[in-house]
């Protein structure tokens, strides 16, 4: 039987997580069970979009919202296919490009010169899951998503629109990684990236996951 996920230490063969037209959400693994996406009866008399509506209220490229006892990162503005480059700690959001190679090369080249437009601080204590915010936690296992394992710490998250001759994209970088108590870590690279394929019968084989 094939494994439901792969570990990725480089930047090749990454999965692009798409959406049905709304924002992505990046949620700490243990609180995924609090995320309900859009209500099953939507559209309803109250026009209540549930958690999906809360994500959609984020104005801009990035924002934090409450999910259970923790905070989740919303990747808003563009409903763009999104992946993560472990070597650079960046989410790359595909606006326009002819190929994966073009946009990934452009993204890595632009990190050092990007005009960062938005910035926030996010405490990360565990692996996080990226997926389409329209889905509730009970659907995550069968939909596209990425599991990103970062060293715990306090990260500055910043976002920028970037354009080259080969590609247009939004770059969201996580940097810093200091412990919330003030201790600065020196192991700032992603330790693993695991990614799931649509149609997987299991979510993760990682012990203790709360997204299933």
C-alpha cells in the first residue's frame, strides 16, 4: 500500500494547494478539529458563512484569526494555488506563470529584494496544516493540504506581491523563530514538509494528529 504522505526536504515536486475561490487557512495541527469551514446548509436564512466567513473577513494578504485556543494564519486576497518552500520558509502563491520551475525560481530570487507590504507576529508551537478554508476539519483528509513542520517559536510573517518577466506571485515569509520567552533559536529551517494528495484515505500517519 502506498504511503498517504511524503516527506520533503528540498524544493522539488511540491504540491500546489488550490481553493474553490476563497482564502487558504494555515492551522496548528492540534486545533484543526475546531475548524468547521462553511456550514453544510449554506446558503441559509442567516447568510452565515461560519468559519469560512471569518477567514474571508481578513483584508489583505495575511491575517490571524482565533481557532479554538490558538491562532491560525489566513492567506487572503488572491484565491491562488499555494505551496511552501522549506529551504526559504516561504509560502508561494501562484498568480501567473508558465511553469512550476519559473515561479519557484522567481520566488527564491525575489525573497531578498521583495517590497514587504504587510507584517504580523505568529507564535508557532507545533506543525501547521495549510488547506482551503471552505472545508471543515472532517473533510481535510480527502482534500489537498500541506503539513509544514517548523521549529516552535515566535515568527514574523510578512507578505509581498512580486512580479518578474516570468511570473507574478504573492510571497509570504516566516522568519525569526525566537522562542516566545525571548530565546532566539538557531535551527530556523523547516525540518520536514509532508504533503497529501486529494483522495487519500488517511490524513497523516503522524501520531497525535487532530485533523482526522
